[in-house]
C-alpha cells in the first residue's frame, strides 16, 4: 500500500529545479537545491548526493561523513562544512561552484543564522536583522536574492544589486518561498505561498547589475515546488494541482495517472513530474511521468527505489540515478545510455553530465 507521505528526499536531491540543478543552483528540484539534513534519510546505497554543479566544480552532500564538501574540477577538496549539515542549511553556489554560501536551518523554533561562506577565502555575506534570512540565489555578496522576515506574517525578497539599489518585493511569508531558476541563472520564478490557495508565482530576470522583478503575477494554487527552463517559456508547479506555465502567463493543468506529484525536472523541450512513497514494508518507490506542452502524460516509469532525477537544460534528456547506476533517457522515456558505479549525477548549464562515482571521484562528460 502506498503511504500518503511523499519522501523528504525529494526536496533534497532533485533539481528541478529541481531541480534542474544544471547551473549550480534546482532538480531540482530541484532543481536552487535545498537540503534539510535532519529530515532527509540517506539514499539507499548512496551516502553522497550532488547538490549543485558548474563547469568549475561541485557541492556534495556527504551523509556518511555528516558534512557538505566543495570539490573543484581537478578533484581537489576545497572546503568541508559540518555545521551546515548539522543545521540542515541550504547550499547555493555563487558565480561558480564550489564557491558557495549557506543559509537557513531546519529548526523553526529560533532565528536563522547569518549566511556564511565555507570557502577558505570567503568573505562576509550581507546579513539581516530578520528571523528568517535565506539566500535563494547569489553570484556574490553584492548580487543576491534573500528571503527575510519574521517566522510568521508578511516578509519580503531583498534583491541585492551591484548598482547599490536593493529592491524589496513583499511576500506573504519569507519561510515559504520556493525559488527556481533556469540553467543559465538568468530567469527565475518564486512561488510565494500564502494562506489557503492564495499563493502566487512571481517572475524575475537578471540584468548586468543583478535580479529585478518582472511585471505580472499568477495564481499558484497550493503548489509546494517548482522548476523552470529557458527564458520562462516553460515552468512546472507541483503539489495538489500540478500545472505547466507557458510563456510566464498561461497555466495548463498537468494530467497524469498519479494521485499526487511532489517534484519536477524541466528543460526547454521537456519536463517530468515525480511522486515518491514507501510501501507497507517500508520500501521506497519512485514514479516518473513525462508531460508535453498540453500537460498530457507521454511516458511513465515506476521504479522500486529512491531515484534522483535531473533534466538536461534542453529538456531532451534526463538522468535517473538509482542502485549505483545512472540511466540516461530521452523525451519518450527510452534508455539511451547507462553508467555504473554512480552515486549521483547532474547537468551543468552547458549540458555537461557530472557523475559522482562511488569512490567520490567526479567525472565531467560532454554530450
């Protein structure tokens, strides 16, 4: 029998961001990739998950050592942070991985710690006097989006810009904001969750000084996750009533045989929605459904395992990791290649496939 609970690992390892994670930011997905270490169990047979990648390096969640690791493309460990793992903080890469910033905590009873950078040469990051202070995306301390506000009640997104003119966007609650950006980190959406079904989708775009809001809001229903691709041509909202958003303005209901969807992964030409559950013997299951621009289901995979799912930026390929194997599938769900001895995988913004091998070696593969 399926459990009603969606696995907490979903939020941690999917980019869609969810996770497309392709630009060192959420599979997913998310694909920025968000991890709450105290809530998420270790993936069976894994012990390590790629949280964010770029062409220069990666951030790895190492559950065996209870820490986050920053590894460059040459395989050198640049930093290690156990405090972030213990707190359940969120990792966001700056202009390139593994240069990163941590923020937030799983403990809702107290204020978030001030954001910090784990790199040996990392300088201060702009803090805030608010109880909630989470870095949603950043390229540098002077180019970032920070959710801030009280634990309960109205908050805001503070868009820190290099021209020195921060922009503040009000949101119903800072703690409930879901942020998703495209592979190149130039277009993003935020799901600003409010009471009941009054959540909204807000759109943003980067110019040479940083992020700025775009006009127009869209009702998001009870969405709790999102991913986007391209310049806003396609976005996916997941939750009780999953939907596509086309060209930033046109909602299209997603119709699959799943009772509920908890995650998504998307590229410019394709998207998948994902559901997870455990059966009555506590064994994990993952259901993956391809969807087209009309919201209709195009293919289905049901796998009796905890599966990491990431989208290639084009949306023409997806990588599924489970049981020590990375399986590449096309837009119809057909297997095109496999790689064994893999703990985790993700795509960079330039469509390089990054494999985290079972000896913790990182491998970059071009298409």
